[in-house]
């Protein structure tokens, strides 16, 4: 029995140090993840407020656009110099000829 106690004794200090290190690492990890969760919640709240603000601004712009488009009539357009097209034609283009980098 003494032989078992003597061979286990050197490992007890190492096991206690390992348990302490794991506990400290777990506590720091928990704190870090908790702070990250709080930070993400705050960012989500700020993003929701920004979305509400942008939605209301977009609604105002849409209302203004609709009110201005109702003012344009065919008579007003012809008075301003707009004319109806005489002939319309359809233009087809292949996808390989289209480019968004026209200036380069």
C-alpha cells in the first residue's frame, strides 16, 4: 500500500496544477465569450435602430417620388419638349459583350 501512495504522490501536484490551469482558462474563456455576446447584442440593437431610421427615410423618399410622378402628365411632358417615340426596336446583346468596366 505504501508503494502505491509513493508513486501517486508526485502526480498529485501536477494534477492539481493542471486542474487549476484548466479552471483559469475556462474562466477567461467564459468571460471572453460573455463579453462578445454582450457586444454582439449591442451591435444588433444599434443595427436595428439604423434599419428603422433608413426605412423611415426610404418611406419619405418613396412618398416624395410618388407625389412628383403624379404631377407629370402627358400634356406637361409635351409642353416640356418630350415626344412619343415614332418607332421602337428591340436590341439584343450577348452576355460576353456586356461589361461593367466600360471606362477601363
